[in-house]
């Protein structure tokens, strides 16, 4: 997603990271086809200011890596559009025209990329759909400035939806779709994969703050999640009747019992995830809390260049 720079191959794999006011969160993995992908390093490095971040980057020798910056919710929009009937070289300009009235800023101030949704055989809907990813140029330019000042060699900018797709792909069965839901502190992200592609993505206005065991909102929030999951599965079934959703995975978090609740309320196969089952880690295995906090960093580090248009 949102890649723009030519580059030479360095250390195999991707170093996925995000910067907040006081720390860099990161994960690096080497994707594999017939074996578990290997996560070589992960964690968080605190810093006080831009010069301190540059020292962190130097100490970690980040110049050796292909780096992907991970956007946060609210820094971009993911829009579902009909695929335009234009030559490939005109695709992005046609998509820009389609989304100009769907974003709350001028399209000339946006960077736009696209994700294809390959039509499934015998799908109920014959229309060909795509995702358009739009982000304000000033947001991206600020990201680039931060990375440049720290001398972190940024190659691409990625989003949680594609990072989540990469992890869900590790759980797919042949000719079966798989759902995956991850809950951040204040919101959630539900995706559906098929043949290692992202077919559906939906934001949920419920997070672990509302789903925690000691939250007074827990019962009502679980009900809301169940309703939204059922609506999403119903919508997917209407669009792709020949593609059954085999199961719904629940990403690690501090909130327990979500998969069991979905299973009991919806009668679907739902299960809690543990990334240690599908990824190999050099060194210490990540605990549940670490898997939650770095979930999309692990996913972004598994990116494959062939996914981009």
C-alpha cells in the first residue's frame, strides 16, 4: 500500500513500525511459503525527541531493513468502490475521480492507492469491486519527515486492514473464507479473507475498554459485537454465496471470552488466536499483551510485494 520509492533489497523481510509521541513500536519478519514465517525482532523503543529517535534508529541499524510505516485508524480512509472499466495504467486516476465526493478533503490533497477484490466464482454479485485507500498528503508528508529525520529508510506506508489480512491468511483453508476481529483500546476491526485476499473490512465501535472483564459495559458491548459480526457475515454471504466463512478468529487482547460468546450466541465456529501457533519467533515468545499491542505490526511485517497494485 502507498509505496513510492525505489529500493534495493537489504535484509530479507519487512521491518514494520509506528511512531507515537514517546516510542517506536516495531516487528520484523521473514515471510515463508511452506514453513512458519520467522519474526526476528519485535518490541518498543522509547525516545524523548527527534534526535533521540535518530539515535535509536542508528543503534538498531535500521538502514539495513526495508521499512514499512503503519498508519493508525483515523489517518486514512478505506472505501469500497466499483472497479472502473479502464486500462490498468488509468486505474488510479479513475479511482480518484470515483472517491472525490466520498472523502472530506479535496482529492488533489490526497494520496490514493487501490486493492483489488478478485470476483469469486459463482458470486451472487457479478460486479467487480475494489478498495480505495485515501490519505491526506500532509499526514503522509509528516510521516515521511519523521522517518527522514531519524534516517529510517521508509519504503511503504501500510494500513491495519492489510496487516490483518496477512495474519488471517495463515489460518485459511482451501476454498474457505476466514473472519478475523481485532479490538484496539477503543474500537475494533473485522476483516474477511478469501484466497489470501481482503474481501471485506469493517470498523466496530467497541474496544477492549468496553469489553474488559471489569467493565460495566461488557455485557452490552458483547451483544453489540455479536450483532455486528452477524450482520457482516450475512452481508458477505449475500455477496459471495459460493464462499463459506469457515470460522471467525479473535485476536489476542486483554478481553477474555469473546470467541466463546460469539460461538454460543451465533452458532459459528469461533476461536481465540495465539500467534505462537502460526509464527516462529527468534528468542522470547510474545505474551498475550504483546501480541495485542503489536498485532498489526506483526501482520505488516508479513507483507508480500505482489499484493500491491
